[in-house]
């Protein structure tokens, strides 16, 4: 039987730019509902976080973030879904604790499981869904489901009815014994500050990792003007802001990539690279970049942002960006970049890149 | 005809006048439209005399009596109304059907003979023509996900569904469409040693796999049946040849 390859639908990621003013920050009550903060917390699992500050502010930042804070830790463990749902692990970590877990694979191709704030999400293909027997919703682009529909099953494990003896939980355990019984590699992050004493995770022999911050200091670069000029009369205000935002985002990305194009004294043949730093300045200044990479919770990212704002003098500019794990087949990830321009304390520009999946 | 106003009359006449000569148009209009005969009971036979009517009555009565003597199967509505094929509430007990289940196990072992250890196409052919009343079944995969996990003894094997009584003494009707059923037959004498090679998907309807759990426990033959291909009454299945069908749903 001839089987033509199923057509795949690729949609490019979209970038949303917000220019606003942050309300005054109270360190005891970190904000969560207003714009830059809600976007940070709406990300599910953070893979990479980068912070770019001018070199003058480095000492303050270093003291507060690198020395003052414990680096986030995560573990990599081989378990099956059944192990998670039974035994002490379930009681200690899921019912009483607060954890994040993500299993290996890509959501459009493999069966991926994720656990976030007590909600277990199973991304299943057709056969696994039909064998599991759990009720779920269709997942994927509506028009392209065709012969191979995919499904997503979401269950709230912190609900008191999710315990042994109840029908819904028993069905989930049955599914984990029959259809979803493969043991996969999981990334595990404990967001609570304490670990239970006989650690139920240790019987599965996890390997622990620490996301130590990597610091790059004294990088001489040419900095473009970082203040959005909104009262220009040459172009209309919207196009002007759009071009400004694009150029600054490009520059920030090049800094994160440690590209030599932005460094002072870079002589590249214009045949090979036509990039030019926007703005007239030719003098360099020094900046430093701190980056974390691993399996990090978005609440940690929010805390870092609060620390940065409180540690830095209010006129200093900084840029903080977080990237999530990629989800779909195309491998695009979503990202959130926040820039505070120099000289204006509450103002911020936020680029939110949303992958299609 | 008088209900139509003068305007409509002129429309019909005007159209006819376009196609025919005026005399023809007039004739057609009066004969076929204006004075068209309306038969009230068009197919009624010509009025007959009383004798013919009585004769017809007698014939009709004779036919009906003959028909009533011939035994006819019940229609689906009649069956449902009479409730003849329902299992009564007291009868929906798992313990009542366990002896039947043991009988079925003996029957299947007898049919399969040595092939219970090897599986394969021969076993599959025998299994497709076997009768499944009293079989221990578990629903393993289904397009309707709430059916997955139903486990019990088959009480009725009808054309499109299985009636299964579960351990909790409930009767469940599971349609065969889009559902995969798994049956397990433990072989009586625990023959240690050679484990047969894996399953062959024979004839599209059944896939047979022998399973050996441990050397001291008896072997189990486990096979799955795709309900889509199995939608026949058990009596009709006995002589049916099953062919491999490509299934869009899998």
C-alpha cells in the first residue's frame, strides 16, 4: 500500500514586543500579575537564562546573584510513569511537595509526559491514547489530524480524589501499567526548599546537576543607543519603534551568542557579513554576561529578575532573557527577553517569542 | 384550478403561446391544465360486484392464516420488547458464569491441541471459527477510551457486540467496532522448556502469542482479536474464511 508522507504544517514563531512601565517593586511581595512578570511565570520549563549588564554594575550583581544565591539544581533520572504514581514518590513529592518533571522526546513524535504545578500532561499518539483508556483532548493543528491524530491528557494530581482506590486514579495506574509502561529519561526539579528525608528519588539513582552561572566579563563591545526615541518626525512612530525593537533585539541576541561582530575593533569583510551596529557610536564599552543553563523553574527566573532590579542602581540598563525547551517537531523554543533602557527606572521593553506549538 | 388567479392563468397560457400555435396552445391549456382530471383514488380498481369482493376477502384471509402458520424469526423491536435475550438482574453474577468459563477453557484447549504452545496461523484459523461464549476477555484498546479495561466473561456474542459480565457483577455491552479484545488461555500442563517464537498476524482477525511467565507457572496463551474484523454472529463465523484486511484505524 502506497503511503505518501504525511504533510507537516510549519508555522514560524511569532515575536510580540511590549513597551511599558513597571510598577514599583516591593521585594517582600514580588508581583506576578502585571506584564513582564506574568509572561515570565507563564513559561513552563526554562532551559537557558542570560543576564547582560554593563561592567560597572558587575560587582553588585555578582554579590547578589552568584554568591548570594544558591545555583538551581536539577536531576536526571530513568523512571517509568508507574514509579511516579505509586510509592513514596507520589506522596512526598507530588502531594506534599512542588516539583517539575519533563520526560524525553518531542511532542509531535514521541509520547511525552510533563508534570507542572501538580498537573500531569500526557502527549500521546493515537495508539497509546486508545490503549491507555484516559479521556483527553485533541492536540495539534485541527485540519491536519487526518489518520494520525494526537491527543493530550491532563490530570490534576493534587486533587484529593487522585489517590488509591478512586476510579480516576485507578484508571491512570492501569494505563501506566499497560500502555504507558515504558521507562523514559526524566528531568526533575524540586522547587520546594526542603527535600524529604528518606529521599524516594534515590532508589532510582538520579544523577544530579547544578546550573552554575557562567560569567563572561570585560567584553568590549559597541553599544547601540538603547532608548526608544518615540518622537521622531522622519518616520511614523510605529515603524520607528518596530525598527528600533528589531535592531536592539538583534544586538542583544548577538551578545548572547558571543558573536565577534559586535566587539570593538571587529574588521570583517563586508562581503562575508553586512551587519552593522545601529547608531552612530564607535566607542566601545564593557559589558558582562551571566548565563545559566539547565532545567530551571520559571519562578526562579522571576526571583532573579526581582534581585537584579533591586541590586542595580536605577539608571543602569540591563537585559534578562529566558528560553524554554522546544516542544514541537520544528524545534523552535519560546523565549522572553526584557530590557530596561538606561536612564529610565521603570521603563522596560519586552520581546516575547512564541513558538507555534 | 379556480384558486389560481387570472395572472397565473395568463402565465401558463403565455408560456404555451411561445411554443405552440395559438390553436394548439389553447387546446393544451384547456385539456391539460384547466380541465385536467384529478383522480381521487387513481389506483383503485374499477368498482366490482359484491361477489368478487367476497372472493377477494376469502383469499386474503387464507393467505394470512398460511403466513401465521409459518414460523418467522422475531424482529429486533419484538426481541427488545419481549426481553427474551436479556440476562435477568439475579443472573448477572460473575460466580454463575465461572463454570461456563472453565468449560470454555477446556473446549479451546481441545480445539487447539498442541498449537496452544506454538501459536501461529493454524491456531489463528481455529480460533476464528471458535465460539466465544464463556470466554474470559479484557478490552485492551478502543476508539472509545472508556471501554478500555473492561474485564470479564462473555455472556453473549452477538453480531456487533459482546455482552460481558464483570467481577463486580455488572453486565457490560461492549461494541466490537474499533475495539481490540484480549483473551487468555492457560495451558493445563506446565511444559517447561522451549518458548515458541513470536506472534504472526494471521488472517487479520486474530494475533496469537504464547506467553511463559515463569518456568514453574503454567503457560498462558494470549491472543488479541480486532473487533472490526470480527463483526459476525458466532454461528456464521464457523465456516467463514478470514482474509487480511488493511485497517485504516490502526
